[in-house]
């Protein structure tokens, strides 16, 4: 377990524990320049200089911005160049290497959006509507498949009242919709009052049975999960059972995203425990990342710790083919091997996450071995996965790693 301590830089500035524990202070003091990062992390001059050159390149329009919370920076072991949190959040020269990936082929397809160019209401499956209420995050992950919306910030910033009304109408009109997934950017960036207003409106729709909030706040800014937040969430969940016209209540679940045991700070564990104590379900999604967690023992440690906290293991995701992330992607065959090895460990029987690959047509569960419906094909473009999609019923293609 990695412990965070307030960096000396902030102590010298008179930052108190109360401020450090305030999620709004963490947000307001976001780090996005190499100069700030060098000072907070107390980096040697040579390293700061390298980062300055890198950040200057990233300042070009259309490239991927850096955003870090002071808390996140405090979790990194700066003496370790392969620190897993560092590799996920600090940019590297490898991001500039040309690759064959295109953002347009990642996840967001114009036809999936019920509100056209506004792009807040996305639907790939008849029973799930994905609401994108925010377009930024507490901190940015370099591998983010939403980077057009987050790191590149080229899509509008946050949903407004008119678009939210349209979202409610779309959900109400579709009786097949059971789940509302609120995801990327990070919904925890939204102020309490507004977020609770959105949730309070969604629970009034009788056919909605589950609301899932996907967040990386427990890693980036765990103070977000404060007492008021947890109590209000639990109240909204309880109130949903008493709404006229509803047969049953709504389950509100928090989808956390941990990729390595080092991310389970005491503050993150406190947040998980307070959610669980309040009766809020917590599930985890892990992205398989090269040199970070593409190893059975690393994932065993993470999954075991999460199970000990009663966190459901939801997905292990093959990293998406996102531009600038080739150095972080590992092959689908590596994921299959890890899944086979995890299955052999009796402690995970019946509790393993699904290994999935996200494609712009939807998520596809990866079998533990290649077969006729899920195979690796060598083409002139490089290695590709060809699979019979559960969603389209057709063969779909995704670039894989050589
Ligand atoms: S928190 Fe999630 S949506 Fe935000 S940058 Fe990280 S992966 Fe992307």
C-alpha cells in the first residue's frame, strides 16, 4: 500500500491537512506544467528540463494535455522510473511515435448519439444508455480512450439543462433501458448539488433499475467521496424505493478503476469502505497495460485486495487502440494467458472479471483461447483481431499488438 504524505512544497506554502483533504482544493491546485510538477515532486534539474521539453511539445493544439492532482503526484515514487502510477499519468516521448491507431475508430461513433453533435447521450445496447455529463477529469490518464473529450478537450465541456432534459426524455421514451451508465469524463468532477439533481431526476424514471457512476476519483482525488457525498448518495438510493409508480428502487453503483495495487492508498480504501458501509455497490474495472500490470502476480495482488474490500471485479479491459498509446498496449494473447492463469487460482473461482475488448461497435468478451470466431490475423497493416461481434453479428476488426 502506498501512503501519501503532503509534499514538502505544499507544507512550505502553509497547506494544512484540512486543505489537503478538501477535494475542491485538490482540483483548484491541479498541476499542468512541467515547472509545477518539478517543484512539487522535487525533481532533479535534469529531469525537470526533460519534462519541460516534453510538455512544450504537448502544448501543440490537438495533442494530449497533462492534468494531475497534488494527491496523485504524492503517490508516485519519483526514484522509480517504472512506478506504475507514473507510467499511467506522466507523458513520455513514446507518445509521439507514429502508430496505426485513429481516435475515430475507438469508441464514439456519431450514430450512437441520440443528441447528435452534442454527444451527451450515447447508446450501443438496447438496455443501457451512457450519459456523458462531464468532459474532464480530476487527472488525465495517458491511455484514455475518451481523450478526444478529456485530454484533448475538443468536445464541449459539460451538459446543460436543455441537453439533460433531452436525455431524460430519451430514457423515458425507451422502456427497454434498465441501466444508466454515467461515464467519461469523470462524473465526480460535477459539484454535489448538480450531480444529486441529475441522479434525483433519473431515479424517477420507472424502468431504470441501476445507475452506474464510473470514476477514477478514488485514485486521483479520493477526498471527493466525503461524508456528505456518501450520505446523499445513500439517501437518493433509499428514496428511489418510495417513488410513486416505481415497483422497486434503483441500485446506485460506483465503478472504480484501479490498475495496480499501488493505487489503493489508505484514502482510496477509506472511500471504498464508506461507500460499502452506506450500502452503495462498488465494482472495479482494470485496463491491461504493458509494463504496468500485464502480469498474473500483479493482477492477483490487486484483485485479491479488491475482493477483501468487497469490491466486485467487473472487467479486465484490453487497452484500446488509442493514438499515442502503443507503448502502453499489450497483446490480447497476453490477456488471455493471464486470464487462464488467474482461473487456475482457486481463490478467484466464480469471481474473476470478464476480459473484454472495447470496440466502436461495443464491448466483446475475449475467449480464453483463440477460436474460429475470435482469431488473430496477420495482415499488411499488422496484427489484427478478427471477431464475430455479439452486437453486430458481423466480423469486426481491431488492431492488436505485434
Ligand atoms: S479518469 Fe477515465 S475518462 Fe478520465 S482520463 Fe482517466 S481514463 Fe480517461
